[in-house]
């Protein structure tokens, strides 16, 4: 077939070539052998240790390309525990621990005390999503969570109830880890590499809200603070919810007094207790005039 159009491709796309290959010659010992598979269709080949750099590149590219297509300009990242109950679940948690030992009862009570942060995460996500800020044709402060339960669920749920889309960055774990039902399906991603997932949390982040959490939250929070402290990343609002919790589990002042961080490093983050305080912090940093205010 002759194609006289100067702008048309002369090489077939990979998808077309795949269809040609699938409708190719009859099955023979040669065509049946894995060596004959197109490399990009050969899963066993792609999973070899030597292909790790290629898999890194794929996990970097896939979310980045799909977020570009979704016109996501920036994100509001929300970190926090996967164990804090919602207020509706808090009393049930305490009731279920009544026959447990004293330690488990105390844990249940402490988790129930933090249920208010589920509400604040929901309120912040809904508040920011309702603002609907668009700049240069791109959506700004799109809510992004780890896609799991508890604080993460609250964030995605708040955005969903505001009629907005939100992002979930899940990770493959030995135990089941499914996205919560409020993540926008076409913005729900799954990662094999923690490093690439953490990179995507911060590539578009323009503000980060950190709620009480465990090892995962500590890891993400301290890496972010380190990136800004060392100058590898430009400053942004880092908002810590729950001063009583954080000061109980981390003695920030002692770190400065011991000389292992500067006292000025304590200004890298801001303490808040409510969603409204968090939004005010973001607006002050970026000099945003709230589009929904009456001023």
C-alpha cells in the first residue's frame, strides 16, 4: 500500500506490531519458545533481576504520564496512620477491647482519642477540593494519599464528597493492601518500589499535611524535612496535626539542644489542630486569596 502523506508514521506502532505477531506464523518449536516473544510482551523477561533499571523507569513514567494527562498541576499530600479509627468506629474499638488486658485497653483508648484527626483529614481534603483552584489550565492541590484506610481514606473521602478527584499511591505488601473506595479509579496507582512511590508523593507536592502515624508516617515526614533542611528541595508548607502526639513521641527541642539539628530547623514545619488552620497556613505561604471568601 502506498502512503503519500508526509506526516504519517512510516513505522508501525508497538500495538500494531503486537497484533501482527499474534496473528503470525503457525505454532512451531521456534515460535513457541519464550525467546521468540517480543521483549516488551515477555513478563518473565521483564521480571529478571537484570531488568530492575527498566522497571524503575516504568514506575517513574506510568504515574507521571497519567497525571499529566489528567491535568494535575500540584498536589496536597496527606500522610498518616492506617490504624486510627473514624469517630464512628472509636467507641466500637474501645468496646471490643473491654475483655482484653490493660495494655490493649489503653491502646484502644489512645487510638480512639485520635479519631478526631480522621475528621480533620476529611475536612481538610474536602475544604481544599471545594476551592477548585486552577492555574495555567492545571488543577492545583489535588488530594494525594497512600490510598489505604484510616487517615488516607479520610483524605480521599473528603475529596470525593466535594465532587473532586483524588490520587491514591498504593504499595504491594505481603498482606492485602487494596485501595480505599474513595480513590479516583484512574488516579489509583500501585507500586512495587517504595523509593518510586515516595518520589511520586513529592514530585508535585506543594503542601504536605502530616497526621499522627507510625513508622511509615515517620519515614515520609523525616525524609521530607531532611530534603528541605539540606536544600535538596525548596521549602513548602509542612503541617503537623496533633502537637501533643508528636511532642510525646519525638522530642524535637532535645534534638536542637543536643546540637544535632539547628534550632531554626524547628521552623520547617507548622503545628495545627484543625483543617482551617492548615488551609490558612497554605494560603499564607503561597499568598493565595481564597476564591470562596467574601473579602
